[in-house]
């Protein structure tokens, strides 16, 4: 798959952030007198940004200013603790080092940009991604194609010259809306049955992804 620019999702694609997300969610729940959620439950809520993650993790009757306060608390906690247990997936640093000299690289995520940049720097991937578009960078976020279009415009490319690497139906919908080729990774947060139904090429380790990108 030859692409002039490769755009990576963050959570579940470049980094495993599940434990830090779950810890921050559960800290907010504890503040509210709620019992903790298990890791798998929180993992299934990830992918559409902090607001929707917390909305799914809290009771629907907690709304208005109380919800906004909880969201603010979550964002503060998560920024402070987003590198406690988060790691890059095996082989990702080596993959990026190999492909960086011959194509442009960007991150497109629904995580806030500030948190995303801190995580990328903390796991050693920051130098590969001068361009990071988070869920609050633009007025839209995935699955809206605006992020991919903004990246293509910045690089003076067509969206069809990009390749999106992701792990979920959100990424698949984003690529389809933009007309951008897609590769799905099998190690992320997407469920097996969901990935199988998306009809996109799939790789199951960094070596296979590197081979596809070559």
C-alpha cells in the first residue's frame, strides 16, 4: 500500500491506554459515590472522545453542571495520570523510525490534543508526529472526515493519497467518509466480530503492518 502520508489513530492503534483511562474514569465515579467499572467495560466505551466516554461511564441522571464538573475533573485527572500505565504497542517505534524518512506521518484521534501530545512524547513517539489533530483541535472529530481533509490540505495532498491506520468502526467510518484507504490493526480495542465485518485489510502485529506499508 503506497501512500504519501500515513495517519494513525492513537488509542488502541499506537498506544495501549486502557488502564489509565479506566483509572481516571473510576476516580471520578468514586468521587460521586459510584462503584468502579471493570477494564473491559471502560475499554468498550473508548473511541469517541472524553465527553462521550464519561457520558457512557456515568448515570444519565447526572447531567447539566454536575456532568460538566465531572468531565472537568476527569480531564484533569487523566492529564495527570495518562502515562502511569500507558505504553506504545510492541514494534511501533521501530515501524515509525523506518517509514518516517519516506512518508509524512500524523495522528488523528478523538482524545484531546493536549493529552495526545503528552502521551506521544511520554512513550517516545512524539518526534514522529509534528502534526496531531485531537478531538478538540477542529470543530469536528471522527467519524467526520474533516480531520483527514485538514491533514491532506496541510500536506497539499488528496485524501486518496493518505492511508488511515486504525482499530475500530469509528476509524472505518472516517476513512469511508473521506475516501481514504484504511488498514485495521487487530491488537486494539475493536472487537473481533466488528473488525471482520468492516471489510478492510487487517494486520495483527507491527511486522505485518510494516510489510503492508512497504
